[in-house]
């Protein structure tokens, strides 16, 4: 079976580098924080051109820390996309905030600025924009909307570390940006991990404080924080992968180009559109299939794995029962959930083999 993401091939490719980096950490006796984590944070800041890069335990933690740093209070409303992974809405809800679900653009699948504007009320405090499937949300308009309405902006770049918009790297568009190093992400570690990015010194200080039990000086706790730290082994793995990341992004783009060339000639299948000025990390290579059932039958017959990102809009999730009125339209989100199919994608995916199998499958 073709793997959906070939993490094993990636390990094989850089094996000696991984082994050395992992051994060095194990021999150092320094497992939480320390020089390897600090070195990774400098490299992440350099890569994104963000002033501050601060690692933490996961992308979900990063969102929670960002909301705490921005001062979210119970009852505050935060606008999130209706079509994405649950984490942004979940983190708002867990802190007592109220997620409001914005619709998406039907072709790029990114959050719609018009829909965001329709959801703003006197209780709205901020926006979490998601860089869905690896390309940036439309930040020029989102930032204008946030500024005009006095809202803060979190850029959820869990899927798009390494993407660019008009020559500017992802992770620099929000008051705070976050990313995830979950193993399946384009830059993934061997467990959970995440990071926050900001240009604001005060926010950076708050973020570090919250992520480390509210403490700057050992056993002095200025606020009630949390334990959310990236460990040194994960940092070592990420540093190896970061060295190869630009090459991997090129290979992912090349794979997407091959898929696009094939699917553009297949009636009823439309690849997610990449907006002008955007590059994508292709965290997912996703198409919209007019007849998803028959497309999936083809994939099954050709033994090609696939995923449905995502099967239902967030406003219909059982955990948000009672909030279904907190949405704006959502017709594009609903339609996307009925049509989307994600195909195998990473720097080690043999897209030519996948296309050859699809060409041979007649059902
Ligand atoms: C858009 C988005 N935000 C946040 C997260 C949460 O990241 P993590 O799994 O590292 O907690 C994910 C993970 O898939 C995601 O896709």
C-alpha cells in the first residue's frame, strides 16, 4: 500500500543525521529546554523572519497560550473558520470564549473576510485565521478588518510553516502566529510539539511565562500558567528536518504540480485553488470531487489511500451543540465537506505511480 505520508522514507533518507542528533541529546542529560531547544528557536525565528519564536508542547497548546496571552475572558467572542480542524474553536470554547463560525471561499477553501465581517458584534475580541492545507489565508483583507474593528488576530499556521504570501513568510501575519510539529505536518517531530511567533516583546514575554508555569525565576510564579514545553529530543529531530525543509517544500510543490496537471484534465475533479501571491506547503493535497463516492471507489480499486479533511463543518460538531446559530451562512463550508478528498502527499510520495494507477482504473 502506498503510504499517505511516508515518514519512514524520510527517516531513512536522513538516518545518520537523526541518529547523531538523538544520541547527542540522550548523552547530554538535558531533556527539557537547554541549548538544543534554544538553537531550534533561533532557527525557527530566522526561517520565518519572526522576531520571537517560542516552542511549546503542541499546536493546540500554542493556540491556548496565544488566547491566554491576548487576555481572552469568558463570554468573549472569537471568529474562527467553520471548515478546519477543531483546535481553534476548541481552544476558544475551553477558555470560556464563544467561537463564531465564518464561511470559506469555495475555491481556495480559506476563510472568507466578508463572512468574518458579518459575524462581528460588540462582544467580538479577535479572529483566528487558519492557513488551511498549507497556504496563507487572505491576510491583507483580514488584517484590515481586524484593525478597523479593534480586534486581535491569531494566525493558525499549524499546516503552513514554510508557506509564503507575496514574498512574506507564514507565521508573521498575526499579533501571534502558531504552528504545529505533529508528526504528519510538513515539519513534524516524533511526538507532539508546537511553536508561537510574535513581533511583540511584551507578548513574547507573556507567552514564555504562561508556557512555563507562570514562572521566570525558579519557584516564583507570577501567574497561573501551564506546563507546555518542547523537549530536547523533539527539538533535535526538528533541527535535522529543518536543514532539509526547503528542498522538501520544492519536492512537495513538484508533486502538487504533477497532480494538478493530471486532475485538471479530469472532469468533475478540481484541485484546491492556490490564491495569487501564495505558495503552499501542501500539508494536504486536496481536491473537490463532484461525485466523491465514485472517486473514492476509484481510489479504493487502485489501492490509493485518501483522507476526508474534514467530514463536517465545525458548527455541526456535537461539542458545539447550542452554538449552531453562531455562524454566518456556511454554505461553502457545507459543500466543501461533501466534496473534499485529500491524497498522499509528502516529499517522498511517488505521485507518478499514483497517477499511473488512476489511469489504469476504469471504474
Ligand atoms: C489548523 C490546525 N490548528 C491546530 C492544530 C493543532 O495542532 P496539534 O495537533 O499540534 O495540537 C492542527 C492540527 O492538526 C491544525 O490542523
